[in-house]
């Protein structure tokens, strides 16, 4: 039997950020990550301005600048008449006036390297938590299985479930989620990007379809929106039919859709939108997708998860360090993060109902110069460009941005190859 102060299950954005911050507070923390590396494609890759500011506060801004990434300053919609901007990050407050698109494995690697500089931080790869340990109705740790097939028990004062929207631990604890219906699933795929192509993020909806194209430098990361539960039916129509639909939605991509060779190049995201009624039970706290699965609308999931982690570290580091953690401390984390989570999900539900569902059911035609005028909100954003700061601020900074606690700021005294900086 092993022991730690905090056991974090899941080495995603929430888990790695929480572990780093707690370790900087001097709390013994062990992260259990079931995979052998962080190399998984089509995960949340959008690092928002609020997270970039947080990295600066942690003394990791200069290290992040060394990681290959692409900056996005505007989000645009595609019409037959051309591209129209709808969100301008150059108009938001703060030092970072852009989104940064970075492979999630590089971002997680950065946090892991920073964590390893702390003596109380332990990261155990290829170690899967299989069930909760309980005593007297309280969670006291986890049972795990390692890469060699061996098993063991890790006892902890606090276990944190950061194991995603299909969390094993939240189900084992019997925590109940409130689910909100969603009208869509997403197909992810890549297409080559050519010199002279548009930059930033581009979207088009209508005539039973929706496509979002994200500039990743030498390629576009593309999301093709489909009605919920229609994956198998649409795949049966054949890959050529899919290519024609993409080319019809975004005509300037028509010369490269053959890069999608077969259905193996198209990954399905089963979109969920839910939120736990209670994020914790005695000895267990859920954060990130384990507490609230988000729609991909706005790409806000990774940043909400990180803000959960920051709030949790600030509120729990002291009680954990002094062995005085109570259920009330865990409730304070949910109290802090409930409103921004619920309001963000409410906005996503409105977008689902007012835009995506009508577009995917064919109620909204493709809007073009020769067929219809742009919608009233889009016309207003073109007439008053200053208003483009509103959607950019909501997406890029969020409703309740979190900042690094004092105990975690700056570069670790044990890290000699990093310096604070901005990019």
C-alpha cells in the first residue's frame, strides 16, 4: 500500500495543472495517467488568452513560446460573398490578443516538465485507476493497474477525478449528472493548407451542414458537423459523397478534399453536454470534463478545465498541506466554478438551438450574396466592429477567469532553464 496527499487521476489539462500548482504549494501529489504518452489527436488544442496569461504568471510563458503553435486573431464566417469577421481578439483586454493553437501533447508535456521540477510531484504513466477505495463511506484512494499487469493501492487524503467525460471514478462514486440534449456530433479531419489561404478560424452553416476550419499553419483542422447519431448512416454513403459536401460548403477547399483518403482519416467526436449536480463526495472531487462535459462550441472546454484546476488549487492547498481538508472545502470549489460553467453551457445550448440545430435540419439555407443577406447579428458586427470584442472576450477570457495563486507564481527555484516572458 502506497500513500500520497492528493491523487489526481487523469493527466489531461485539468489534472496536470492542478498537480503542478499543488506541488508548488508543497503538497505531495501523484498523477495517474493510463496512457504511455500524451500523443492523442483531435483533443482540445485551443489555448485561450486567459490560459496564456496564467502561464505567464507561472513563469512558463517563455517556455510555451518555444512550443510550435499558431496564433489566431479573428474568427470568421464564410459566405458566398466572402469572409466576414465575427470575433476580433485584438480588441480584448490583457496582454494576449489571440488564441494559441498548440498540440495538446506539447502543452501537457510543458506542464509535466514544470511539475517534475517540484520534489513533491510524481507522474506515473501507464497506470490506470480501476476503482475507488472507501472507508466509512469516504473515498480514501484508488486501486490501480500498471503497465506490467500488476495492481496496487494508492491511499490519499483527496482523490481528484480528472478522467474525462466518461469518468470511471465519478460513476463509481455514484455522482449524478444532469444531461442536456445536443443536436450534433462532429467529424474531425485534416486538409492541407496552401500559401494565400485565409487565416484564423472560419465557419459556415446551413442546408443541413456545418463546417469549421481552423488554421494550424501547414494544415487545416476541420470539423464537419453531423446530426446526432447519424455517423453510421452517413459513412455508408461513401467517402466521395463526404468530399463533395465539404467542397460545396467551402469551395476554395475543393482542390484538396482528396487528402481525406478513407474513413480512417475521419474521427468521430460523440458530443456531450452535462454537469454534475454535486462535484464531490467525501474524499473525492471531480474537475474538468469529469464534472462538466462541454460542447466543442467556442473551444472553451480545455480552458474551463484549467480554470477549475486553478480555483481548486487555491482553495485546497492550505487544507491539504495542514491535513485539515473538509467536505466544505470541496464544496467551495464547486461554488466558485458553478456559475461560469452553467452560464457557458447555457450559451452553448442557445447556439445549439438557434443556429446549429436549424442548420443541421436544413431550416437555415446556405447564406450567400446571391441568395440571402447575412443574418442581423452578423450585419451588426460588420457595421459596428467594436462589438466583435464581445464574443472574443467571452470565448477568450471567459466569465470568471482564474489567476495563479501567490504560492505558484514565478519560476520554480529548482528550474534553471526557464524565464518569465511573453510571446
